């Protein structure tokens, strides 16, 4: 059976049951189990420091009302980083390469930030659709443009995360396939492509973390506009 480069993005199944449901249970196993002490080992210390750093970066620009979202945004970022990094391991599947999952995360959270603004400060939230000092003739066009820009935000969040991770995985597979094919023919070139593959893998680790941070950061900016 011939496999295409995009087969790596299909969810594996066993007896017709998607294994993605089972794989989603494994990331929580990486988190430390609660004990009698807050910090039990160096891993727990490192994780707590990382959580504190994420929360601090996301919550500094917000007022106290936005601090209620700290647990949700931090948990979302840790989830995305864990899934993205686990997807770089061999013989694994990356759920965040599926647009359906990313949209399922982006749309409800974006809608929650929008409804929060419309509930607590409707005039200010609607005021973002029309910049101050706009000429009268441009008001209908600007309202239409700003409304379209507002409604396209969740789609941009999901597509950005999907496209970046998909492109990276495809590039890794292409270079690894070329490395394997060139090994018996041109060993020197194969060694060169192997070094490029190693550097690309390191880059993809950084991209996996950066894209998770950008996803949550944009959500926090949307929230900041509405509170």
C-alpha cells in the first residue's frame, strides 16, 4: 500500500476506534501527583517555576478581572505545549495538526472573551468596531471591515497553529525520506541532510512551544480588549 506524506496526520484507529481518545489520557501522567508537600523534587520545582513564569507573562497586562482566567489560560498553554512536543516523537500522532481540534479550542474561548466584553462593557466593546475620528463616508465600510476582522479571529487562531505544525512535520518527513534514500547512493550528502534534519528538529521543538505561547497570548489580548 502506497502511503502519502499526509498519512501521518490521520488519526490512527484500532478496530474502528480512534486511538486519539486513548492518547489524550497520557499527557496528565507527566504531571506530578499531589503529595503532602508542595515541592517534592527538582522536577516539581522546575514545573512550578515554569507555570509561574507563564502566568506572570500572561497576567501582567490585565487588571484583576482578567486574573480569573489565569488557571484556564495557563492550563491551555501547558496542554498545547505537551501535545505539540509529544507529537515530535517517532510513531506518534499530533492532535493539534487537525484544524477541527484547534477550532474547538479557539472558537469557544474567543466567544467567551467577546461575550464577557458585551456583558460588562457593551459600549466599549462595540466601540472597537469604529475607530475614533473616522470620516462619515467611511463609517459603513470600516464597520464592515472591523466586524469581519473580529469574526475571523478564531479561524486565524486555528489555522495558524495547524499550518505551522503541519508544515514542520511535512518538512521533517521530506528531509528524513531524502536522507534514507541518499544513504546507499551518496553517503556524504546523506550525512549532510542528517545534520540539517537534526537542526530542523531542534527548530520544530522551538516552534511547538512558540506556537502554543502565541495561541494563548492572542487569546489573552482578546480578553484584555474586553475587560
